[in-house]
């Protein structure tokens, strides 16, 4: 039977990677203001990661289904774009909803995290979507302990979003992480309690609810990013976590 548990030495590397990622993400959030370009944020992320003695995990990575290797350090997805948005010369505007996704590789230990950042003033409904998506992530993390299942995680996320009246987007999931950027198992954002793989201490997972104000349907754009099919606003939060006997350890907080 295949195990997804990580060795202690590797867990230590991933934990350190997560600390670098967390510090970098805080700087990116602070820098994401009206008038700042997505390319400026990407350059800042690259600089901070290299200064910390690490590598950008996304740069040059080619995920399944992508037409090309990823050309940047961060994913910068604006408004209806959910994930994998490529940083461009676009200047952020008041009212934008920016999703920043970031991966860090420190000596072969890889971490992955994402946040949704409101730029200036946004609507009450958009604020509610962002809060609900972040809440869903933490409800999923609460369910992620040894002895529970992947279905318990998905169910916790799904219930939180459904209760708020928003949509979980189709086809985009969390995943194992640590040795590679994307590993098994797949971590769905929907599920039934006590169904699916049983979680074991030492597993490292990236949980990442992705939601929208409108449809759950998505489309793939020319740059390999994914957007809501109806153009509605989306949100995305992600943490890399270590499964333990009790509460999971968040490695990217």
C-alpha cells in the first residue's frame, strides 16, 4: 500500500520553505495597491525568495494540462480569473480582486500558498465571498487530522461555502505537496464524511478552496489560466499543512 508520509528531514525542509513563503506573501499583500503592476509584484517575489536562499517553485514548472512551462514566480489572477494568471503589465485598480498564488522550493522542500487581496474598495458581496473562502480553508484544516479522511476535508469546505450561498468551482482541487509541487493525493473541495483516503500523521497537503459569486463552471484561457465561465468574481485561499495526530500544523502561516 502506497504511503504519502514524509520523512522527518524532508518535513523540516518543507517547514523552512513555508516560513520563507509566509514572509514573502506578507510583503506581496502589503505591496498590492492601486497603481502597482502585476509584473512589479512578480519581481518583488522573485527578489525576496532568492534573498532567502530559496527558489520559486512555479518558475519553469509545467502542470498537467498546461501548454507551456510557467514563466513567472507568482500566479496573479484578477477578478474572474481564478488561478494560474500570468503576471503582466496590468496595473491594479481600485475595486480589483487579486489572487496571489506562490510556491517556494528550499533545498528540495516545496510549499504552496495563496491569498485573495481586495484592492481598494470592493462590494459587500465580494467581501463576503473572500471571508467565506478563507473560512472554508480553515474549516478544512480543522478536519485534517490523522484518522479523518479526505472526504471529511472536502465536506467541511463544501458545507461552509454552500451555507454562504456561493459556488465551489469545478475541476480545481488541492493536492499533496512537498517533494514536488503537485503530488497525490488529490484533495477535493467537496466530499462526504468518512469517505476516501484515511489521513496519516506525516502527510503534507495543500488545501485550497476556490470559489465564485456565480457559476461553478470554468474555462481555460489562452495563457493556461482558469476563469469563471460567466465572468463572475472568484476567490482563492491555500495553505500547506502537516497532518498530525491532533490539529494539523499550518506550514505557510
